[in-house]
């Protein structure tokens, strides 16, 4: 993954790469080995993997996990903030689909991502791309929230960044406590969204309203 060097905003807009390629180092995926291991695991759990109904299940299982654990590359396109826009930009209800690293069961929800632009602004679709990039791996919701906020802070060098994620965890609803309907909310704030009381309150008020309405519709 190419790294942007963090420089003061007054060094000029050209210090921030305009269109860096965001990619994750590929450790290599051995699908055949994974399929053999999946078949052995299912058989050890007492499932008839040689039956007509389940004979393709190990392959399907492995390909499903490979898809969910492989983040797509994308170009993080930025533009000069020629208008000098310095108010909050908030992108709400970005879908979150990830796997709990403790049980490899899905957790799903939405992310609300906001920032105060500096010398450059980010293409709006790239917020969703960024969320997906960090979600497509074995994760905890806490780490996912922090990684998205840190990435935007380092890449974009804005005046502030805030990320709020609310999600349902099937490791809580389908097993264990079986707390169906319980939601987890996490937040990570940087720059003025953390340090300036007025801006922090504005961001949290807007996202809290989204969380409340989302909770009422479930």
C-alpha cells in the first residue's frame, strides 16, 4: 500500500497524492487447501459431506469466506478544495458487512463518516470504498472504527475526522447470549471533531439522530 507523507496543510495542496491506489498486501490464498480443511472440519462436526446435498458445501464455504475476507482495491481520488469549504461533510448510512474475528460470524450495520476538509476534498463514493476496504477482513468493530478514521486522517490530512459505526453481531444474536436486537455503537474522533466542543457536538448530534432512527426501525 502506498503511504502518503503527513505534512502541514500550509505546505500546499500538491503534498497530498491526488489519486493514490489503496491496496492490501496479499498474503496468498490457497483455496484447494482451504477446501480440504473445510471438508475435514464439517465431517468432524458430524455432517455427511459426501452426501449429494453437502458434497459442494466445502467449496462454497471456502469461496464465500475468501470473498468476505478480500478487500477490493480502489483509487482514493481527491480534489483541490478550491472553494475553501470548511464546514462538516457527513456521509451517513454506509453499509458495513464484516466478520467477527472471534467466531468468523458476520456483523452488519451502517457507518456514518464525517470530516472537516483541509486543502483537499475526497470523492464522496470513496467513503463507502474505504469502509468496505477495512470491513472485508476478520475484524472487531472497535478496530474497524479506528482504522477508518486513522486512514482518512493520514491520507486526506483534514482538519478533523469522525467515524461512528452501529452494527448487529450474529455472534451475540445466534449463539451465546442470543441477544437478538442488541446493537453495538462505536466512535473514533480526530482533530477538531475531537478537540473543538462545538464541532464535536454537531457531529455527535447528527450521528446520534441517525443511530436513534435506525434503532427504532429494527
